[in-house]
């Protein structure tokens, strides 16, 4: 990676922790838990990562996370993610997890939170990476299931800062989840939602108006409706864009075709993230490099995108100040 990009403090705001499961760990956990995988080796898993669209990825993603059974499994997963992210100078991470997918396998919320929290504590102490958890609802399941999950998670309220909405977007509009997001609002939780990845700009509008989303995850299809772009810009709603994910899931054909420059020119609060790094060719650093290879931006653009991510994060004023100071230090040397 370009030295300047390496040094930039990075803020991860769109990461599915289950999407950081590398094939090597998939095999190790399968063996530890006595689970048979439908692949003979790691290379065969990697060869299967040839996605046509979001659903073809989700099929493998849910199959892969099937190996996660114990608190140690969740710890190993998240700790590996933090160590890898440390190498890219990630300084803060607000990551999603999909509790419904694990509950369906009989893995309790207690087990999920215990493992994730142990890794978070170690990451903060040993790597200086702060983090927070966003509980994400699966939009291809019912709203009743989402409500049940939120209520079941209340004993763990102190361990997550917000709710999100992920999984198969087409045919599962935000409007389906209006009540559960209202309940999350009453509980004082932050609210974010995937919208406008494969779904239309109208889903972004719904996520804003009906779910009161504070950030839109992806959101790249907002450009199909000028009024949605105008609203996002006026309210300064961050779009957590995942460039390599968009290429791997064929939202765009090549990185050079990515609408990032248009989103930035439209005055939107764009931030860059890795989504499912084990499946989409890399972590934050790989995303930054791929974007820079395609667009060759000046340092100022990268500084602005980092400033956007610090602004968009759900952190304390004190932590925000510290991250801005880290950014200023790198910026002073570079411009
Ligand atoms: N779950 C994991 N990654 C996702 C993505 N890119 N879109 C929707 N749901 C997801
Ligand atoms: Zn995502």
C-alpha cells in the first residue's frame, strides 16, 4: 500500500464479523467442532468464491458461519479480525453480527456476546483498537423474528450500540421493519440499514423516513434519484461504501466504473469499508489500495474520507477528538 494510505488512521463502520471468517479458520473450527464441510480443502473454498450477485454470496456466507458454535469460536473469529485490521492501522471498528443466524443453530446470545466481547477487550488493551457491536436483523426473515431477537438481546443491552438491517435486499424493503426500528429507537439504540446496494433508491428513502436510519450502508444506488441524493446531502447522512464488495457482487463491473467519484462530487458524506473481507479480496487496506489504483486521488480526498468516517462513527467526543488528532498528524506530513 502507498505509505500515506498505510499511515492513515482507519475507521471501520461496515463490517460483518462473520464475513471475516477466512477459509483456514473455517476448516480449523469445523475440525474442532466435528462439523463436516462440503469442501475438501481451503483452495476449493476459495474457488467457490465466484459470485454472481448478493444472494449467491449469502448462500456461502451462511454456510460458512455454520462452524461457529462456542464462545471460543466467536473469540477466535473476532480476534483474528482485529489482528488483521491492526496491520492496516484500523483504530476503531463498529461491526455487525447476525444473531438470528446463530440462534437458528442453537447458539445462544450469551455465547455470541461472550466471545465477541472477549476479543473486543483484548483488541482495546493490546492493539489500541476501540470497537462497538451493531446487532443486525436479517431482512429476508420476518419482522416478528427481528422483534423477538431484539427483546431477547435486552439482557445484553450494554454490549451493543445499535441495530442494522442486512441480508437479501431485493423484495425485502425497509418498510417491512418499521416497528422493530421504532422499538430500537425507544431503547435509545442507534439505527443503520443496508439500502441501495442491489435495491432501488426508493429503499434508501424508506430507510431514512420509516426506519430513521442515521447511516445508510452501501447506498450507492442513490444516484438513480436526484431527490434522494439531495436529502442525503442536506441531512449529511453517511454512506458506508464497500468498494471491493461492490465489484465482487457485481454491483459494478470494474472498480473504474464505481460511482464513488460521483458520490463525492454530489457532496455526500462518503466513507469506505470492507463489508466481508474474507470473501471480497481484502480488508480496509486492500479496499483503499484498489480504489487508489482506479482513481488516483490526491491526499486531500483521502483525508476528507477519513474525516467523514470519524464524523460518522458513534463514539464519544473524547475518542472522536483523539482520532481527529491522529488524522491531523498524518495530514500535516502529507499535504
Ligand atoms: N450480509 C453480509 N454482507 C452483506 C452485504 N454486503 N449485503 C447484505 N447483507 C450482507
Ligand atoms: Zn454489508
